[in-house]
C-alpha cells in the first residue's frame, strides 16, 4: 500500500510503498477514504512532541470501509463504514477507564503516534475502537467527528456542562473552534466568537455565532463583560494571552476550559479566582462515547464540520497550508 511516512523531524513526509497491514485476533483493517490533518500532527512533524519511533505513519482522524476482519471480530464485517480516532487502544480496566474517562487511560495507545495511523491506503486497529459511521455522514465530515467535533463536545458537556441560555465565548475559530460554536448553539447557548482575522470571524458568523469580536481591534474582555460575562470560555488556540483573556471574560461562577496547547505557564490571580468561584478545567481529547455523540450531531445536521479536501498525494501542501493558518475548517486527505 501507499503511505506518507515521517522519517525525519522538520522534513516533508515521504510517500512510499509499505507492506499491507494484516489483522490479528480482535483486529480489523480498514481501507481509508479520508484522513483529517490535526494541528497536533504538525507538532509531531516538527519534533515538538516526539513519538516512540520513526519512521511513522501519522493521522488519527480516520474514516473508511472495513477491508478485512481478524478472528474473534463479530460486530464488524467487510464493507462497514467506520471511523478511527486518536484512541487506538484503551485497556478498559484501569481506574480511569472504569469511571468513563478512557481519554486519560493509563495504558492507551494512540493512532498516528504510538502506532501507525491513517495517512495511508490501509490502517489496522482493534475492532473495539472502530466506530460505525451513520449512512448520511460523508467520510470527510466523519473524520472531524473523531476529534475536531468530539474534543469541543466533551469540553462543553462533560467539562463544563453548558446549559440553555448560557453565554459561551470561543477564542480561535479554526478546526476546533468552528465546531465549538455549533455545539454550543446546539446546546442552546449564545456564542461569542473571538479571533484576530476578519475571515475567521465571517466563518464564525456562517456557522452560527451570535457575537463577533476581532481581538486585534478591540478588547474581547470588555466586549464580553458588557454582555454580562461568559458562563463558559473555551480558548482553542495555542495562546497564553487568549487563555488569560478567556479567564477574564468570565462572570462569577463561570468555567474556563483549556483545550489549546500553548507552551508555557498560565498565570491567574488566585484571590480573584477564589472570590468569583471560577472553575479552571483542563480537557484532553474525548472518549468513544463522545465520538458517537458527535457523529449523531453531524448526522442530525446540528453540527456541520467544514473541511477542505486535498488529494493524498498533496499531503505536504496540505500540511504547509495548515501551518500558515490558511485552512478554512479542517484539512482532510482523500483517497
């Protein structure tokens, strides 16, 4: 099969022929129809986050068709439409899995990091971690449901429990942010979209944001405070400044959910934090249940992930366009 391999950090991926994967007991091989390019893939390519080995096939937002199943697989058959996420394997027995928090499983293996991922014609995974895609969800949009929808979905439900009528501020309208806007609206919230680019704010308006703030031209904290303050603030960008502004935009009793991954330390005023009863919550990823709910939202038309399609052979051009911030929504490779 053809695959795009990361052989050296800070170098383009190399497309070459590699052996087809063979399913073992309890595993399945899927023929990839679409694979999303996550910003975290850029961090792996750049060596900021080092995987256990090189060469490596990246890609953890995968959608395709079951090609072959191994012994012991009863619930999947060749031809089934399925999605594969970052969660290639979770043990189901550690303290976190047992309480429904498999996103922090102590023994997890990750697609496109611990094991080879979906920038390839075929990929192998445990059948337990392949989730069926509703018939009316196209493959490119399904890739977003595995991460770019599922991550903000968990942030706005499990991590912060957004309620109808809440004011939610979303800082950064990119691959995650534009879906966060739609999820918050689906939960009955009003949404303030914050970005520094007018094109991104127009994008936010297109997907349902109620208020738009260009942080390069006006103070988003004052704007949001004038609305009464946010009940929930979700900075999706790699910016400590945006995280601090998101915190300051909260009303008393509000929740700051951190899903962006900037390098550095976030300094917050402790007395203010306590006296205003603010919650600051980290949120990493999602569970398979979050992905199923995300696929349901997409199938129902309540969330429409925006994707920009690239041919598999254009993988390096897609990576560079994402790096420059020029992708509208999520970059997706198609096969």
